C-alpha cells in the first residue's frame, strides 16, 4: 500500500529500530560531536594569550592584528560556508558517511594543531590553516547531525532529540570559555589535545554503530558544481569582507572604506546573485530554493537567523564588559580575567542547559510555535534589562539577566530546529539541515562583525579625547598621550579580550611608563584607570548593541508566530495519520497526492501548531 511504503522510506527509524536502541545511540554520538565542534569554536578564545605567548607572537602589534582576527573568526567563517554543500553531499552519498568522515578530519586537524613546529607569524599561519581544516570536519558533523536525528526519531520525540543536540552545541560555546582557561594552566597545546581522545573514540563509535536508515531510491543525483562554487565564493567573500572591515585601515578605526573590503562585498553580492540564478534553473540544485515555498521552513529559518544575529556577538560583548571593565574594578588582575569571565558567565550556560531539553520535550506535546515564541520574548526582554544595567553592576542582577537570556535562547532553539527539520521531505533533510546551519552560522559571524563595528564606532567618537586627557593628567607627555589616544580602539578591545593590561600594552612602544614615578605607574596600570576611561563610551556602544539585539529577538518571535501553517495543513496531517492507522491505501497513480500525504505525515501534527 502506498502510505505504508512511503512511511517506510520516509521514516525508516520506526521500521529498522523496533526497540528504540538506535535512536539513543544516534543522539549520544551526534550530541558528543556537536558539543566538541562548538566547544572548539570558543575554547581557543580564552586560550589565545597562552597560544600567542607559546609561539612567540605579539598579537597586538600593528602587523599582527590580522592573525588575531582570523584565529577568532576563521573557524566560524568556514562553518558558515560549508554546511549547505556538506548537507547536500549527505543527501547524495549518505549522511552517516559524510558525518563519520567529519570525525576523522576533525580529529586529525586537532592533532596537527598541537604540533606547531614554527615560531612567530609562521606559527600563527600554521594554526590558522589547520583550524580551517578542523572547521571543515566540524562542518561535516554539524551539517548532518540534525538530519541523522530526524531520520532516527519519530515526530513525537524529535523535538526532544534535536533540543538535546542543539543545546549541547550552544552550551559547548560557553563551557569552552572555562575549559580553555583551565587547560592553558597546563599547556596551551592542551586546548587541542582535549579533542583527540574524544575524536578517536567518537570516530570508532560512529563507524561501528551509526547507519543510514533512510532509503535513497533512483539514480544518484549529480553534483551542482556551479552552484557550489558560486555559493562558496559568494558567502566567503562577504564574511571575509566583514572580518577585514573590523581591522583598522590607514587612519580609520575600521576598514569599511578599504578598497579590498569594498571589492569583496561586490564580489560576494555578484556571486550570490549568480548562485540564485543557477539554482532556479538547474535540475538538481545544491540549495533547494523550492523549500522556501513552505511557510514553516521559511519563517523558522528567518527566526533562527535573527536569533543568532542577536546572540552571536553577545559572547564577545560580555567578555569585554567583564574583562575590560567589571573584573578590574573589582580587584581582579588582568591576567586572571579570562578564566573568571568564563566562570561569571556560567548562568548563561546553565540557562541553555535547563531550557533546551525541557522546551524540546514540551514542543513534542503542545507544538513548537508556543515555546519558540515565548523563548524569544524572554530573550528580547533580557537585552532590555542589560540595557539599563549600570557598567559597574551588582552581579546578582547581571546573573539573572544572562540566565534569562540563556533560558530564552534554549527554549527557542530546539522547537525551531524541530519545525525546520519536520517541515521537509525525508530525502531533503540533509540539505535542509545544512541550510538551517548556514543561516545560524552566518548570523553568528555577521553578529560578531556588526557588534564589533557598533562598539568600535561608539568608542571612536569619545575614547581618543578621554584617553588622551587622562594620560596627560597622570604625567604622560602630551605627544605620547596623543599617539596612544589616536590608536584604533580595536587594540584596546582585543587587549581586554586577551587578558593583558591595556594601558601597559599601549604605552610599551614609547617606553614612557618606566620613566614615571611608581605611584603613577601603579595608577595607570591598576584596575581603575582603564575601566574608568572606557566605561562611558563603552556603555554607550553596549546600549546600541543590546537595543539592536532586543529588536532582533522580537523579530524572531514574530517570525515564529507567523510560521503556523494553518488549520487546513493540520487537518491534512491528522487525516493522513488516521488513514495510515486504519491501513487504508492511497491511489498509486497519484504521485502528487502521495507526496503531499507523506510530507504531512512526516511533519506530524505537533510541528504544525
């Protein structure tokens, strides 16, 4: 009978996993992989000071800021670019096959990262190159993990499974902050060693136990080479332009007027326009634009993009706030601030961990729209609270607000992913998972670029005059004070991220600091001078950033609300489900009808609400 055979092809998990054991194997393995890939995206951030000391490179020297930027942004850029092509390859050649290969690539790259035989700039280039390969492996894992879970779990348990998986990824981003701070106390290479045993075990486990359970009938699809090339070049050019736009250019605080940046934006726009034309005409496209005809798929991806655009740069803003202002004002030495920043951000991680699985399980029962909308409203409200928080805040208030931010994002993420993955036919789950990840990773990369730009713009307006005047009051010669004040604000921000004394770093080239009396040296390099200089301009920039994030959170809530397919679709789902339970077949000569019923069945009524 048509319905029964379609169900078997669409959701092979029920037929091939009668005791449900494979579901939990798939969930455990993919959750470990996604956590590992996300952990490595942030663990390096806290470990950067130790890494650069270990390779003998000053990242704040004018010619070396590019190395620092690419150590931070390169991993995310690669993930944003490759997840769609790799998801499509999973649909074509087997999701588990591509996923398992990702474990191997990620593990090998982690091992090579820890054996850096070079020194200085060459050593930094070695690390950036192997980080790119590591990101390729991470992309192979994340592009196919959601599709593997969607294949393995029935619709009434899918939200819980995707919730556990995605929250593990989000939690990995923040747990990496603490793990990096702890591991570098032993050796900077340990932040890469930690992946090797996990990667080896995960690779063996995946190859022994995971399998493709969704049938792929018919001839193997062709590779869309033109679509892959135009998409990869277009997105890469845009994200490289954004990364370089943060970099100072000439006498400008940022590089948005750099001809190279402008040229990259133009190239990216042209290649993406070419990509859209190609995908609309080719018979077997890489990026299935037809999926955007599904309102749930389109609205849920818009909501996911807006949420990541609001949240992606938050990590950096909070780290700069803690390390550059709050922790020094409360007596913490600059060298200790990276680790303590990770510890003080734990409420955000805890909020993610608590809300994600609960929200996923709830969405399986009551539908995904309510938890997603509610999560984004809480998320937006937390940014409004952060806007009115003073720079030198009481920690309990900060902890409550970032916990609410984590709860809101956690409550939103798994229902939104479940809605996306449940809205597409089984044969398109790999590319749908890749498209979902692309929107999210691109949102994160854009968020970092946009937030840094807004913050630097705010600092550029007031910090040079404030810093110059403050330095002169403490005995720094006017010409030296003016030179330091005219330095790009990004240098001060990165100094705070790296956990080094910003004023000592800025004054080091002139040698003036050593000529000042001891009391003035202590005043300049202590925990109050730089935070007091930066507090006003920094808080103004933060207010703008948080206002934008709150607006994006509300946009995501609105998109989540609007993605309900309506009563007729829900009725079709229920009717198709009841027909299948009764064992009634459909007309095999009506392929359109069969496909529609299969699509509705696979989504399940819960995903429609």
